[in-house]
């Protein structure tokens, strides 16, 4: 009996040691952010408990990669940063923010990875930094898992109010200050963190909700506009705005490519329908179809061509198009449409003729 009790105490002590403040996630469940989120969802009830567990795991299991501290790669997508961080179990600030945000999102907790710069020991740092925002109990709060990483289960920068967080963290996009009247870069640089009492520029909760509902391109465009309006007095801000604009160009380029490829596919589809009709006509409309079925043979072509032209018109609307020759395919679509009209005229005459006269039309 004593021996069994002694064994139980050893097991309990071992588990407690890995709990990191009472929020234990077994290592067998940490091979992906999805598996971590599934465990969190199943074992913790409230969003606050879930956030505590996620934060404890990230800060306790991801090491800061000192060798890469100046090699922040803003260009990588979120999923790339997350997979690299899980694989290596170390990273820089963007990796901490990315993996924390990803697990939160997969645990059904609204979250967003933020990039900006910091103020430490009374001085503004000349390198970028990343952290996260989370939505808890009907308000947005801020977390910096990088600054809390390491032994000790630190939570100095966990679920911090925006009014307090702005004393050390300045996001490039003013929206993510999460303040109704954001600070200017000059105020942040000088350490003027007083709460402004004049009219609010925006309703924080509503503005963030609208932003989160935008697609990726719309978010980038909105962010670029706000950054520009706030001023480009800081070199880091200038670089980030250029990066955002580059991302906009890439997204627009991808959309233009998809639109062009879809327009070409539409043209090929319409051409196929046209050729099938011509083959059927050359066979003197055999096997026999009803008049309604014959009318329907050509009817899809016009709508397909209209849709293709609309796609081509949207190419280059946001970023100038130097890559796709939309004029050439528009000419081919026009020519196909004219040929389809000629066949429709013939088909109409054929169907309006008597059965005895229909055969003669093939020789005119």
C-alpha cells in the first residue's frame, strides 16, 4: 500500500511539473496547431482558460532564436511561419505571434498577428517586432509571447489593455493600437502616453469587426491607407508600408492571373459548344431533336462570352497589367460571338421553315 502511494506521488509530481501554471498540454498533442487547439477545446471550458493554456504552452515550449533575431522575414505566410516554428521549437517574435495567433483562431478565439516596433528603456528600437491581439469578454486585449517566453511562466505581457500596451508597443497600422484615438508616432517616440479625451476617431470594436470581415486584399488596402494617413515619419513604417503595397501587388497579380485563365477557359468552353453545334449541323441535325432542344444548343455561348469579357475588363484595375494580352482574347471572343450569331440566324430560319423546305437550306 505504501509503495503504491509512493508511486502515485511520483506521477502526480511529474505531471504538475509539466503543467506550467496548471494548464498542461501533453507533448503527444503538440505535433500541429490543430492538435493543440483540439486539446485546448476539449479540456478547457472558458475562453480565458483556453488563452492561458495556449499562452503557457507557447511561452514555455518555444525558445527564442538568438541567431535569427535580426533576420525577420515578413514575407513568409502565416502557415509557413507556424510550421517552421513547430518543427524547430524556436523562432523570433514573428514566429511566436504567428503560432499563438494560429492556435487561438483554431480554438475559435478571434485573434490577429500584429507587426510594429517597440519602445524600451525610454528609447525606440530600430527593428521591427510582432505580437498578437485577442478578443476576450467583449474586448480586444494584447499579448506578447516573445517577451514572456522562457522559464517561469511569465505573464507580464498577457491580456494587457491597449492603454497600457501602447507604452511599449506601436503597431504600424494605427487600428491595432485598439485605442479610440490613436497616438501619433511622435507622441509614442516622446513617451506621451496620456489618454486623449477629444472626439474618438473610430469605434474600436466596430472598426476591428469590419476589418476582420474583409478579404485579404481588402485588409491590405485598408491597412496601407491608414498607415499612409498616419504619416511616414519613421523609416520602419516606410519599409512596412512598401511591404504592404508589395503584398497588394502580389495578390492583385494572382487575381489577374486567375481572371485571365478563367476567361481563356470560358473561351474554350464556348468554342467547344460552337463546334459541337457545327458538327451537328453538318450531320443535317441528326439524330433528331425537338425545336426547343435545338434552340438550346447555341444559347449558352452569349452568356459565357459576356462573363469572359467581364473578367478581362477587371484585369489591371488595381495594379497595372503588363503581363496579359487581354485585347487578343477579346478579339477572339468577339469573332466567336459573331459566328455564333450567324448560326443562330440559320437555326431560326431552319426551324421556321416547313419540313419539306428545311433540307434545301443546307445548299444555300
